[in-house]
C-alpha cells in the first residue's frame, strides 16, 4: 500500500485525445463517468493533444480541428468547468518538463514491456510508429498523472498497465531522491511540531503498522496527518513516507480505477469506433442518425418479414440493452422470435431513444459553438489553474533532483 499526500486521494485525472468527432461510445464510456466523478472528487480533465501527435503526427490538422468541438461536446454532455478543472495538455508545459525529468530515471525496458506498445503497433500497421514519442507515451501519461499527484485514474482494462508503470516510476523516484540528508532527524522534528498528544498517537500508529502490519493503524495515521494544520507541506511529505519506513514521499503512487466497460455497440454489432466506421456522432443531424439506424444490419436469418429471428444475433438488440426498459426488451424478444414484429418496427424505439438522448446535447453544443470565446476562456482559466498545481509538483521534483539552485 502506498502513501498519499494531503488531498491526493481525492484527486482524479483523466484525458481524451482530440482525433475526430466524439460519438455515443465516448459519451457512454467516458463522459457520463466524468459527470459523476466531478461531483465526488477534485477532477482534472484534459485535452491530450500531445498524445494525439504520437499516432497522428503526419496528419496534425485533425487535432486542431477537433480540440474546440470536443471541449464543446464535453460541456454539452454535462462536464462542468466550475466543478472540474478543464485544460489542454500542451498549454501546461510542466507536463513536458516532468516527462523529460522522469525519462532520466526510467529504464528503457519498462517502456518496451508495456503491453499496448506492441499491440497498437500491430493494430496500426498503416502508420509508422517506430518513434520515441510512441515508445515514450506511457511515460508522458505518467507525467500527466504525477504532475497533479492524482490518487485516482479512471481507465479501461487496456490502460491498467500504464497506471502500474506510473506507480513504478513514482516508487523509483522516491527511492532515488526521497532520502534527503538528515531525513530521520527532520521527520522527528516534524513529529514534535504536531503537539504531544498527536505526536504520541502518530508514533503508536506507525509502530503498529511497521511491526504488526496493521492496515487500520496506517489509515488512521494518514487521516491524522491530513488534519494537521501546524506543519508544512514538506513536513507532511516526510511524515507520510516515514509512516511506512521509507523516505520522503515526493511523488505518490496513483491507483487505477476500472471504469465499467462501455456498453455502447457500433452499428455493425462491434464496439463503436471510428476505425470501424460504425459510429453515431454526437453532432450527427437527426435525419442522419435515423438513416444510420434504419439501415443497420439485423439477424441475417430474417430474410422475409414472416421469418422468425433471434435477437441475440442482431446488432439492434445490443442497442435495446442500452436504451430500452425491461418491458420493451421483452416485446422485442417475443416479437422477433415469433415474427410478430418486423425489423423496422424493432428499430423505431431505438431511433426515438437515441434522438431523445442527443437532442439536449446537440442544443447545448450549438450554444457553445456559437460562442467560441466563452469556450476558449473556460479552457484558458482551466489551464492557469492546472499550471499552478503542476508547478508545485515541479518545484518539489526539481529540488529533489538537485535543480533547485538559483
């Protein structure tokens, strides 16, 4: 179990690459989750434009074309710039500096073994991905996370290895640079600043954890430190590390939080994805949405209206699982298997539900698109807030690595 810094456990970081229009898969798989998280945690959501360049460096115009429309879609979907900090990765240069500093200590083999490295090279064979940027993008992700000392990183299963890499990098950094000269003496002085009662309790809890592995004692000691008002942030960093017998905890280790797998199917039954050309964009006009759904394939066994079908073999059924209640789903199952309903009848409730879901999103997106200055101001303010937080981390990192000289 890794130590956390004040407030870090309640901080969430997540990003999205601007590589084209957002679709229903993004809405159900990411944005709805962000809307929930922003009510519970201190959230940082960012436009990952540098990450987009790792695979789209030969076609960068798509990034510029996508950024502002994507942010407008976030806002239209309910992401609140007053509840979360929204920013653009490339407008916070501290990400690049931290990436460079972490690259000094990260073994090359750690990057080469990340599962997605070879997987994506195989999947994107049409692109030349033999670049340092592509090899190093998991470390850039680590810099994204560690710059905010985020405690929670919502990811799909394919990204868990990236968070684990981040944990390893943070652990290595703390091992190399957390043992400041006179560390134990500084920690003992910091304990005395807590006052006699709290100092005694802290030491008792530390002993219970180190000697007996008492996880509850560790959690109680962390909570005790969180509430201390009369010690500096540097002292808190020392005492969080001292709790576990280690050095100063400069970069805390984040935890991956698995997000529920996106249940949004594509028009062909596969996962909705731009690469499959099976998407419904959040910006598609109603007539286009209706046409896409009307013409999507159904159970191939239903050649004629009178042929019975099997919903489990029909992509339309996957949409009913997302949009229809139990009563409607039962109607589909019975009607399809008995040939009591036709495929167009089956699609109608899905069409209506999708259009109903998209209408308020598109209306709000249009409002933001008509006022691009508002969107840019929102992001400028978010970038400034993000820089202030990231700069605090960079100060600690620079000092730890001997770069804090004047």
